[in-house]
C-alpha cells in the first residue's frame, strides 16, 4: 500500500484500484476476519475507506503497510504498527491463500530489523514496503 504515494495530496487511484481485489479477498473472508479488527467481513466501501485512511496515515506516522511478493508485486497481506490508545500495536495479517506458507517468520524478522533501524536513526520514513 505504500506503493501508492500521496504526493501533494494526490492519490494514485489506479494503484489503489489494482490492490482492491487483494484487499477485498482478505477483508471479505470470514475466516481471515475472525482475527482482524471488527471481527466481521468488510464491505467494499469499508475496505476502500480503510485503504484511504491508511494511505493518509503513511505520510504522517508509522502505521500499517503492504506485504507483497517480490516476484509478482502481489499484495498478500498487511503488517505494521497502529496507535491504540497511545500504545503502538503490532499486527500482521495475510490473505488466506497465503496462510501456512511460513511467510510470517520472514516478515516479522524483516519488520523488526527495519523498525530497529528507523528508531535508532530517529528518522521515521513514511514509506515502508515489505517484500517477502
């Protein structure tokens, strides 16, 4: 999702539309949604609003980011931090078609390494793309 750059308030609507099917696949899957947020499937409109909200936050704070496959640039999930009552909550979630492939281990290692670097340098960049 950070591949959708918000520059000068302009959003790349083509890229957002390209990722919507993958996000909808995840957010409309009742099995996946047992573990995410409202614990219910989201509508297309709610998914689009969620995405726009995340894109807005990415230029302002450390938040959730896309998890994509290096080979195909396919969005397979979301990972990162979110502010929950002043506490940074770490989470990751994948589309069900990518469950059981041991990707979470590599993702968590990469994310923790990146976060350590970001916090050490005290410069937090708004763009973070995790390719596994």
